[in-house]
C-alpha cells in the first residue's frame, strides 16, 4: 500500500500539472483571439482546479474537479 504522504504528493503534483496545462491553453486562446481581432464568444470565464481528499475506513478518496466562474458580457 502506498503511504498517505506519497499519495498526497502525487495528487499535488498532478494538480500543479493540470494548472500549468490550463495556463498554457489560456495563453493559446489569447493568442488566437488576438489573431482574430479579439472576436470570441460572449461568455468569459475562468476555471480553478478543486481537490478534495477524504478518508473512508482505510481508504483515501481523492476527487479532482473544476470550479468554473462564468461572466457573460
């Protein structure tokens, strides 16, 4: 069985990688929008990763989700 600390480190590293991926996609999107004269959809939003860690009996349950904030212009 993998120690709890190792699992938490792995989950943390994964979340950091996901955050970097989101930032890269947002940079690409901004570049594409600049190439198109700033025309894009009317909805602007941001997403943040959400990590939930729970212990159930002798099992560690890790849930990864996305919290999205949407602003319509």
